[in-house]
């Protein structure tokens, strides 16, 4: 698990990894909502879940390739990182996943 001071690891390959960070007014509520949304992603297995950090593995439909999805509450910020474990590219899957999380979060709060 990452330390609360340093945050999630940065993306070294933008072709198979997406990193998002934003400040939220009610960071606790937002974190809980994002975790709830992430746990409902098909073919996702939760690996770790506590008050400030959530990690799951999302697998692709056909070949079952694993992608790591992490959500971290750090101060008044939320960080989300989605990265493929294998391969040099992900055909946009991780970006779509993070975008879907944020879209669903927006729907909850509108």
C-alpha cells in the first residue's frame, strides 16, 4: 500500500496507465462513493479496502488480462490510478475505466 504522504505511483507508460487527482469538498463521502462504484465493475476482485485506500484487479472480458485499479484518499484529494500489468498498450481501457468511475460519481451527485 502506498504511504499517505507520497500518494499513488505515477504512470510511467501513458499508453497503458491513467492517473487522476482532484480535490473534493467532502473527500470522505467522495471516496466512499468511488469505492462503491469500483466494486461494481464487472470482473473486479477487491484486494485491499480500508478507510483511505482501495485496490482491485479488473480483468478483461475475453483474455482476462489483469489491470490494477487503485483509489487513495490523501488529505482533501482523491487519486485514482488504473494500469495494465502486462503489455505496452491497453487500447484505451484504463482511461475508459477511470472516465466511467468519474461519470458515475457525477451522476450520484447531480
